[in-house]
């Protein structure tokens, strides 16, 4: 060390925790308190708890069997009973889970009971997805399901195929927004078994009825249909929005926590918008945000300091930072026309 040179290095790389969008969780309603098991990570079939219900074990197996797959799954067994259960209902059980373990994004439910599925749909928060696979004989029965969340996706079948676990794993192996949930061929999954009329009703339901995504057999392939939530939004867009919301929040927070301060000046406001632009650029690279002729289709509108009310500046609040972007979307159908001449 030199007596004439002093080096001081300030670490401004403080990491913050990031929300994940590739981790699934199975809530397993076990038969009694003695069959309960703690929250556990599953990376191979050997990790599946021996006292998990058969349905939960089969769902975990389907999750790990996809190519590609998400790599890791979590699950927990809870005894749910109104009189002597650890939780009285599905909602209470899920609240108990996230009180301790809230790092997962996708909910799978090891129950095919309509009431349980409807309860999970009613619980699912804005920053998670619920994917389920009711086993019902026809659309008449499925159309009566009361499902209202734009974060719920339904992949029904006439026989048990664990489609919910399979499609979640397949899609969680991709970056949020980079792939559509339609056209997916899943290991161990065949045609859902519904009539053409029922399939048409699932894809174009009447008012108040839920959108559903059966597995269709066409041109020799079994593939998932549409990939919509029960309310008609596309699941890839919903997951991309959740990713965008979290990453914008995290990037701005990291800027604020690692700087001594962000000055309330035009330069300081520019620092905030620069942190946002970093995430938009990632969104373009991942296929979340569209490009047109090489130009990314997003915009940030932030006020200049001199245009912000004095009271807002005094309260150190930066208002009216707005953005918009055009989602890249995906092609799900097309029309080709041709002319034959002689």
C-alpha cells in the first residue's frame, strides 16, 4: 500500500430481490392432518413427497416430464376441512402458504372439484397466474363454472391428463411474453376429447361464460388452443405485463437505493426514465414489445421540472411519468388467397 495514494471505492451495486415468473406451485389438499407436508422444492421425481395425493404426484410428474420444462416446482400439502382442518377452505390455505412462501408465480391446484377451482379463481392475486384442468364430459357442464379472474387459464379434458401442470411447465421454460400458449404439443397429452361443437363454444363462449383452451387434434398433431384467460385475454400478454410491472418497479427501486439521491431536476428525471428504458429494451429483445421497420414501439412521457406543480416538488413526488408500448403479440390464424390461371 502506498503512503501517498488512498483509494476509496463506494459499492453502489446493492442487489434487490427480483420477482420470478417461472416457478410453479401445487397446492395439495391432503386427506388428513397426518398427511400434511411442508413447502418443498421438486427438481426430480425422487423429490415428490411420498404422502402427496396421487393427483399431486401425477401433476408433479407431468410438470417435470415436459421438453423443455421449467426445471423446478414447489408444492405443499395442507389439510382443508371446515371443522378440524389446518385451513377451513382453499382461500385460507393459500393465504397460509404465501404468508411464508411467496416466491412462486403459477398456481396449480391438485383438485378437480368445481367449488375448489372456483375458490382458487376467486383468490388469485393480480401478480400471479392460476392454471387449471377440470375434467368434465362436455361444454354444458364446463360453461356453468363461475370463473371471473383475468389471471386464470383453463385447459379442460374429458379424461385426466394433467394438462395444467404440463402447459405451465412448458411455458415457464420460456421468458415471459416470448411465446404464445397456443400451438403447444405437450408430452403425455392428447386431444381433450370434446366434440367440434363443444370446442367452438369453448373458444367463442357466450356472455358470462368462461373462455377455455382444449387440446385439439388437427393435421396429425395434438396442440393447445388459443391460450386465453377465462375473461378472454391472452395468457402470454398477462404474464408479460406482470413481468414488465415487476421489472420496472425493481429497476427504479434499485436506482433510488444505490444513489445518495436522485435530484429533483431534469437530469434526475432523466435518470428515472433511463432506468425504465433499460427494461423496455429487454422487452423488445424478448419479443414482448413490437418493432416496426427496426423501430421499437414504446414511448415514455415524463414532465419537465418547470412544468411540475410546486407542491409536488415540495413533497418530493414525481407525478405523471407515463409510458405505452405495442405488444408484439402472435399470429394465431391467417387467410391466404390465390388465383389459378391457364
